[in-house]
C-alpha cells in the first residue's frame, strides 16, 4: 500500500468549513476590522476546505500537498507571536511571607 493511503488531513473537513464560515461572519468581520483596521482574509480557509474535500473524494496529491503547506505556514505564523510576560523558572524568594497591608507609593 502506498504511503499516502493512510494519510489524514490535520483537521476534519468540517473544521475548515467552520473556520471559513466564522471568518466571513458579520461579527468576526466587525471585530477584525475594529481590532486591526482591515478585513480578515478568508480565502485560505476556503482553499483548505476545498483541498480537504478533494483529498477525501479523490486522494489528490496536489490537495494533500496544499493542505500540508497551509498547515505548516499556519504553525509558523503562530510561532512569530511571543508571550508578553516572561515566564519564571523559580518562585520569588519570599513567596511564603504575608502581603503587607500598606499601600506602596
């Protein structure tokens, strides 16, 4: 059996469709425009949905490659955003002491 016969898309096809519908929803359009000053780009979710359907029905290698590349790109974009707060490695030295009641100025 070929290697591609057992391959599954990273998400279910319905997940891509749901993301596409959410991206196009009025509430999301308004929120995205208010937050970023531009409308969201929903084309990639639609392409991913179509590729997923094509893979499910025809086992197309182009669809498989397109889904892999899209998910890889999506993961790379998530790595760009660093956490705002620096994570501690150890607790503060005097963490067990009670908090003072005085307001610090």
